[in-house]
């Protein structure tokens, strides 16, 4: 811990720590418990605009972090750039020979599923140019996926900028954007010269984008547009330059506070048997946070089960005048109900009788409506279609 404090003090004052050869910066906007290895340095992103923080406020819950508002920085642009304000700060201010970025909840992991040590990183970088996440395998082209969550004008303008200032990248961009792969999270580790070259390329594109487009989004999620685009640009840059990539696992530590809040609010609606209120709240939450049901957000899978509960209860109310929320009380019991229901439907389809599940189905008076919803979930998964879209179609009726 003494070594960590020394590093923090040196970096916040702009002084170089001659002994810090390798530094992995953990991007955060909220208090967390950092890894004990001093290799991992907490970096508070967006500090310049953080109303909860003052440099003189030593009692701040983020006072243990390096701030991205020192030296050459773009900290005040965090609402548009997200973790990229931290990545920019590393580019302009870190003196380490090897640098990396991760998140307070997401870390790159070695083959043993543990955090990388400095020795492991240096060994890998003798063989590879970049350590980063495994490629995401999408069910649709990146272009289609982007258009379903953001205004496509941002991606189209990115293509035009690349064509103008990096024309040798244009063909790769146009080809890859129609394919079904990308990196995610803006997490990577590389020698500083490789990292710096990527940052120079990336920010020259994004700063030109910023000059051309006016970002006018209603919510904070969609305003982080340059952060989203950069995830795909990392993929383009690596592929175009034919870099040797060591792709590794990503570890999730805990869940987002926003996800826990949505789950708690839905539990309150369920306790009141208010299916219409739960439906309206869920759709609004999903509109504000399109990432709500992504695997990296709904790490327990319970928000997917909540959506199933809402669909079942709504359809049962229409069909029978009463619904699941009056039969099964308590959030945990509802989650268990849906888990059992999904297992029951699966074993019926596979024609593998399970006496316990059959007895459960009879005791709980499972309706034909509930079975139909569970079958939709199962079929959507088998077809690699979106469970979200199938159930949302029902929720919006």
C-alpha cells in the first residue's frame, strides 16, 4: 500500500515515477476497492466535471484515485467520451513503458482467470503487439447493431472522416462495419509507443467528428457516443495494421448500481402486483439504458427473468382476469418460478421427463400462457434471435 500511495502522489503532481515501468489504469467514476497489486492504478475519469469531487476535498470517496484533469487532458468532455478521457490522459501524461486500461468492474484476465501480473504482461508483449478482449461475435452486422441503439449519422460521419484523413483505412472500415465482429470496453495493454500510435489515430478521428456533428441526446447513455464508436475503431485499427493480438477473457466484479436499482424497483412493483406499473417502468428504464439487458450489465440474468414475469402477468391478466403476481409472492419466488418454468419447458421439448419438474408444474398451476411465453424465450435463444425483441413486442402491446 505504501508503494501505491507513492505512485499516486507522484502522478497527481505530474512527477515521473522512475520505477513504474508498467501501469494498468483502472477507469472509474465511483468509489470501489482497487486490486491490491500496485500495477493497477485507479483513474477517476471525468473529474473536471464531477460535481461530487473537489481537489481540496480529501474526504471525497474518490480521493484515492489519480484524476484525469491534470496535465494535458480532456476531462471536461467525459459526458461525450466516457472512459476515453482517461485513455487520453494516459496517452499524454503517463511515463510508463507499458500501459493498459480496464474498468473498475471489468478486468482483462489471464488463462487462470486471474488478473495479469507485470511479469505475465511483459512476457506476452514479447510475442504480441496488443493484449485485449476476445472479439464479440454479433448476431448482425456492426452497422445494423449500431443503428438499432444510436443515430446512424454518427457512424456514417465516422466513415466520411476516415475517408478524408486516413483514406488507406477506408476500405477496411467499410468492409468490417458490415461484418459481425468488434472489440468492446476499450480495454487493452500494449507498449507505450503502440498505445500512443493508436491514440494519435483515434483522437484525430474523434476530434474531427466532434467538430462536424452536434451531439444532442436526451440521456447520458447516448451522449457517450464517441466512447461507443471507439470500441469498433479499435477493431479497425488492429485489423488494418495486422497487429499480433493476444485475446483474453474479461472478468466481471460485481454489477452496476443502475442495474441493482432497476431490479429493486421492479421488485416493488411485483410486491404490489402492479403489472402495468412494472411494464411502464421497465420500458422507460430500457429506453434510458439500452445496455440494460446486455450480458455485461445483467450479469445475474434476473432482468431477463423480470421481463418474462411482466410478459406472463400481462397476458394472463388479459386472458383470465388475474395473473402470476397474485399467485406467486416475493421477488425471489418469482425468479425461482421462471427458472423452473424454463427448465420445465426445455425438458418437455427434449422429451426427457423430470418427475420433480412435472410435480412442480402441477402444484403451481402453470397456465398455457406462461408456457407459451417460456417457449418464446427458448425458441428465440435457439434461433440466436433477440429474446429482448420478442418479449418487448409483447410488453409494448
